[in-house]
């Protein structure tokens, strides 16, 4: 069943800059659908290795439009974190980051992060910093962890907290990204069924919820820090009105104008009460879905700073003998840091270790650094997280496989291939897929059972 656009939504947009009722309704009736991806610059240099016909997205240098939507499940490289399927309008975040003057070693919070599109983008941009990506819903947090692990960077922490639980993190972050939960009207083209769930009441409910989240989280922003507020809603109550709410309730936050090119089709708006700049993406004007974003700089402190006392945890320390086992298996950066989480050894870049120790005990952490593996006696059992990481590129014992065998491996089937004794890294197009262990009479497939591909063939149209 195909739903019609809500009349009260259309009426509410009549005076919004850039809204054209005729073309807006026409694009929502069109069968045209946009598919876009963003590549992982730590794993591939450009999109050509993926085998798709592509066109560049102008506001994100790692973003590409595809000429048609493939069945992504049967591309082994998506499961290896070589690229991410992300809506093109939301990739405007990359252009914003290039224009706000925050260096690559920043401390960044992505508050409502699942499933991970903006988090993986932030992880790539702030490659020398540390990113906390948070998701309040536990089931969605698990999806976020999976996507972060596949992306492979060691600068990312996944947390599972309500925004109010960040109360002890005052003035801790250089950048806060709040892609706020919203009424979702910007996604009507992608999900026609969402139209039936939309209501004017939900817009009011969402705008109030967004304001509560803003009050909870904005005190976590440092002086001279940046907050990026966005929604996938067209409604002014969730967009420009909340930009006004930010300026009114936080006088130290000042609107930032982001340069855009006319040919991009992005509409710059100014809020009614406090003249805050915002950027609207209408699908009849841009090659993308509905989106709104506004950017603010904090020019003062909030008068209550973070407790920078580090509490040592002896149970988290890695022993000298354990380090020897790790170093016998893989060569990691000489200044790399290690902590223990139950039986797993975690690897962390040295510039992030103190930050991580600071938030331990203050937030519920689901993933931090790179899970290297488990030590049993003198044996090291490598984690799939290590195979996905960008630390493993120089591992010398590997097997290159074609697409068919790569998919067979990711279905967790037995791999009948000549393997060296012990741990072998399986690679496709020089990108790591996971581990097999070579034994005298067989190979054991260590691809995670919970991530295995369940489909055996393309669906029949």
C-alpha cells in the first residue's frame, strides 16, 4: 500500500524557505531511489575496487552515488568494513568538519549514533583523536558495535547510556554531534510506511524530547567547542525552532555559517527569533533525502568542569609475560597501550589511554580500542576484531581468496584451501575478512557465528 503525504505536514511547510509544494510532492510520487556509499579510507583508496559504477558526492570526498542498488549482502567487502551504505545528505557532515577548524586530535561525541553512519565518518575524519559514539537503545547499540568493529579504527569507544548519564562529563568534548531522534519525515521516500506513523503530535513530542537531550548534553561541550545538531525531519519545530532554542538557552553558543555551492541545491535558512543558520536538504533539489543541520560554536565555559582524576584499576593491567605472547604473534606500534577486559586483551593508542581511563566508571562502555584476543598459557587466540582492524595490515600469514570463496568463508562454511599451520588471515582484494586456523587434516573457520551470511543465493525478482 502506498501512502500519501500528510496534508498537515505540507501545510506546515508552505512558508519554509526552499519548499516547493509541486516539485516536493512530485519527487515523493516518483519511483526514483538514490543509493549512496562512503568508502573506508583506511582500507581502500577509491570506490573502483568495489566493482560498482559510481559518481562522486560533491560534499564528501569519500562519498559516492551508485547508478543502481546492488544486493550488498553478496559483496564480501561490506562485511569487512571497506565501505558503508549511507544516505548522501547526511554525508554533508564531512563538509561541515572541514569548515569548523577543529583539528584531527579532537575529543568527539556522537550522542545518538546507531547504526553507525556518522560515527564511522567521524572516526575517519578524527583519526588522531578519540570518538565516543553512544546509543541509548541496547539492541541498536549492538548493531553500532558491529559496524564500528568492521570499520577497524582504534580511536572509537561505544557507550550505551541515556544522555543524562553524561552529567559527569562536563566540558569534556571538542565536538558534539547530535543527530536527534525525530519524526522522520525526511525518510518518507525511503520508507513509505513511515508516512502512516507520522503525526503532528509526534512532531511536538519529538521536538520536546530533542530539547531535553540538548539540555542534558550541551554542558559537556568545551569552550571553543562545536555542536552539530541535525534531524531527518522537515518540520520547523524540530529544525529552526530548536536552533532558536539552543541559542536562547545557551547564550555562549553562536551560530556558524557553513559555505555551500549553489549547484549543490542545499537551502540555507535562518531561524525566526535568533537568526541561527541552518541547512535544509529537499529531495526535489538535492540528490539525497530530507535532512536539516545547524552548527554552533561555544564561546565560553559552563562553569563546571570534568573531574580529571584518574583512578588506577590493577585488574585491568596486562602483565609482562602476556605482552610477550602478544608481541610474538603480531608487531604493534611500540608505544601502544594495553588493558584487560575480563579475559580479552585490548589495544589502545597512547594518546587515548588517559581519556579512556577518565570515563571508565562514569559511562557504560560496550567497546573500546581494539579487542586483540585471549591468552591461554603461551597461546594467543586472535579476535575477529583484530582481523577487522587497521592494525593487521602487515600480518604475513594470509590466504587470498576469490569472491565465491570469500562468501563461503563469511557463511562460516568449511574452507577447503591449503593453509599454513596455525592462524591464517583470509583476504579478498587484499582486505582482511577474518581468521582460519590451519590444522593437520582440516581448517577451522573462526568467522563470528552471529555475523555469518545466512542467504545462499540472490533473491528472485
